């Protein structure tokens, strides 16, 4: 992974540089690995653009998995009784949401092309990316991250 991406995220797109902001990015990418194992990753290529596209659903699912990771890494204890990362503070969560928000298609399009065109989205809006991360933090099972299970992942999340 190219660590200069974190600089670009912070300097060009206004993300926080907090630890959980960076960990969110790594967890999101690992989420794509899980999607590959689950056999759904290819749906991004089959339906690559638009606010309810396969691509956006795959990206929002990876955000949800990143939220699941953050929740579990901060509460699961190793053999010595120590959690993998320190318990999350409100600031940590704000940092992660700041990173998720900074890579929303609407935010990036407004900045780079001066207009927002949802029909060409590939990753989802700032709002949806934050919402699916939070969904992951609250998730009981991986099915709570099934972005293909709602008709509009831009405005809906899975309800248990
Ligand atoms: Zn991604």
C-alpha cells in the first residue's frame, strides 16, 4: 500500500489524520479481500457505475466490513487479555468517519469536476460511506453488511 495516499486524503480531501482514519483505509481494502473469498467482488466489474451499482455496493460493503473490524478489534481480547486496538473513543470514530466521508464520490466529484453526477459513481456518497461504516460497527453478523440486500444502498441499510 502506498502510504502517500494518507497525505492526499488529508491534504486534498480534508480527512482527519487520526489513527483510526488510516486503519479504516486498510480495513476497507482487507474488506475487498473478504469479498473476494465470498465470491461477490466480481459484481463490481459487472455493474461498474451509478449510485446503486454493483461497484458502489461492493465499496459500501467494504466500508461496512471496516466498521465490523473496528468494533471487534477494539473489544476482542488476545491471550493476555489485551484488546487488539484500544477501546474506541468518540474522536476515533469521528476520525474514521472523516476518512470515509473524504472519499465519497460526491465530495471528490465536487472538488475535481465542479459538479456531482451520481450516474457515474463507483464508491458511494460521503453520507452513505459513513452510514455503512456505522452499520458495520453495530453489525451482529456479516449479513448486516449485505449491501445487495437493499434496493438503494445510498439511502438504506440492512435492518435486522
Ligand atoms: Zn474500495
